[in-house]
């Protein structure tokens, strides 16, 4: 990429950061530079995100109507709740996710390589850090970033369905610092939407035939909306009893759960192979369950892998691999589309957040073809003329 796309913002002192970012602030994580996109480029990426989401919806209709969820290795007892929540999406809405897109600048073809649809993070960086850096950059620069407002809009619509005042939204995770901070961003949007908001770790919640509850001073408060940064695939594979309790809770309409069960389809990379087979297109990287269909460089991925773990990039020159906890999972094989690359051999991947519409752009960078948790976060700006 051309060097003139990059602009350095003034250094932001830790004391001036909002509390969400103070806990994340790391000299090695936040880049001081912003990457510039021309308006036509940002709109092109938005179009790719919209088309990808449309394909995901079409393919979900097909795989559900044909009773094909076993293809994705989803256990049979969980099929019905996926089918029912997809059929009744008005009461089981999708809140947000992020498409990862390779290429798209300097003549490189842009392709969506996956959809982080179930437990997507990097909310505080995308919403707050980008805004701070844009202000430090000065001038008339803008960003493609309406994510917080779009979250608020989604949650406001959910709240409007309750017939009583002051419903409660509770956010939960396994308790990792980064996950808690991301949960708190959703709670901020929920508070602005009129919810009572509370965070607690998964182990602090009570699940029963009457709903989801959390303990407040010895009294159990029912949860009306539960936002979870806990993967559905972990729930139905590792905690099937919890999965069955949640099925009952959803079917009895005792709690709205975000993101809903059908996002387990979208998170599954084998679904990309299903789309390649049934919905040939120009926006999603070709993905297969058999690598013999591919020629040239390809990427091997575990179907429910996260954070760039257990990825293998295979080329004629040199292979790259990453470690992780997903090595035993079934793999898919995806055509490799080059990442953006600067003159210092840093690779860049664009993330596109999607709510009910394209909502925000960010970048992650690393001196490797595999973007992992060791990456740098990079803000963007729209180039003005």
C-alpha cells in the first residue's frame, strides 16, 4: 500500500482515555497511525458486507428448509431451536457481528473470509479508540462508523417489545478482561436504549425452567435480555444440559438471547463451503471440505476456530501456521486471497461490523499472513479531497 494512506494522530495520554480503553491500552496493541480509505473504497467494502450478509441469509434458508444442519456437525438436539429462532427472527434478532475481508485496495480483489457472528469482540476499539484518533487527526476527516448508534437502535427495538417498564439486560462472559470490557459496551448501548443493565460472569447466573436469573443482594432478578460472549458451539458441545435449559427458555419466550442460536450456523466455517457449493458468488472466498478442489495458495481452518488459532497458510514458497486450542476440529480449505501489505512487510485485514446494516470499519495488522490475538489495532479515516 502507498505510504500516503497512513496518517499519524497525536499521542493520547492514558488519563484522557475513557475507562473502557484504559484497561485495554497497550503500546503494542494500539497503532498511532490511521489507514486512509477513499469514499468509493469504503462504499465498495460496505457493498461486499451487504452482499455477503444476503448470501448468508439465503444459504441459511436453504440449509434449514432441507434439514441440513447435521452437515455443520451441530448436534441433532439443537436443530429445532435454530430452526425456530430463524423462522421467528423478529423475536430473536441478530445484534451484531464482523466480517473479515482480505484485499480490496491497490488492485487486490476483496473477499470475505469469515463471519464472526456469535462472539465478536473489538467493540471498544472500534467505537471509542477510532473516534478519539479521528479527533486527534483533526481537519475534516470522517470515518465509516455508526456502530454504537446502530447497537442502540437494535436494542431500542428489542425494548419496545416489552409490555412493562425497566426490563433488564444482563451481559455475561467467562470473565476474561477483554470480554468483560466488550460486554460493557453493549450494556452502555442498552442503558441508552432504556434498559436496566448488569454484568455478571456465566457461573454467577442461575438457569431454570422459569428463566435466567442473577443474584442481587440475596434476591433473584429475572433476566429479560441476555447478551453472551460465550460460544454456542461450546454450549451445545461441552455443556449440553445448559444448552437444553436455554432451548426451553427460548421456546417459552422467557428471555431474549443475543446473539441467537442461528448464529452458530454463521460462525461455522463449514457453512462457507456450503455457500460455495450452492451459491457461487464473487464476494466470499471459495471454501471446500476437500482441498483437492483448490489450486495455488490455500488456507486450512478449523470450523469453529477463533482468534486466528490453528490456521495454516499453504503456498509453493513457504507455509505459515499458528498454534491454538482447535487443532482437533474438522477443517475446511479456503482459497487464499492476499492481505493488504505495506513496505515494512506488515499485513492488514479489514473488519466490517454488521448490525441490521453495514456499521463500521476497522483494521488489524501483523507481520504475518495470519492475523491473531497478537495483532495491532489500526483505526481508519475517509480521505477527503
